[in-house]
C-alpha cells in the first residue's frame, strides 16, 4: 500500500503544483507555465527551510580552516 503525503501549500503557494509543472516532460519543449513570483516564493521557502536545519551554520568571512592536508602524488 502506498501512502501519499499531504500536498504542501504555503500561503497562496501550492508547492506540489509548481513541482509537477516543472517536472512534466512536455513543458521542456516550450516555455514553462511557472511565474517569476512562484519561482521567487519557492526559493524563499527553500531558504527558510534550510535555515531551520540544525546542521546549517551561518558563518561570516573571513574563515580560518585548520586541519590535516595531505599531498597526494
């Protein structure tokens, strides 16, 4: 039995609908049916999700990276 996840809607943005439109094969031959606003909203939403992840570090330059560097011949 396949369990489908619930469709994700963020405000007025239906992310699943946008993904379906982007992944349909016939759209690659013509222009995509996705607005600039939808693309910007998906990018903003993705950024918010990535920033909520505990493994993501917000670092400021300059960085000093210390470690063992081995020369491979």
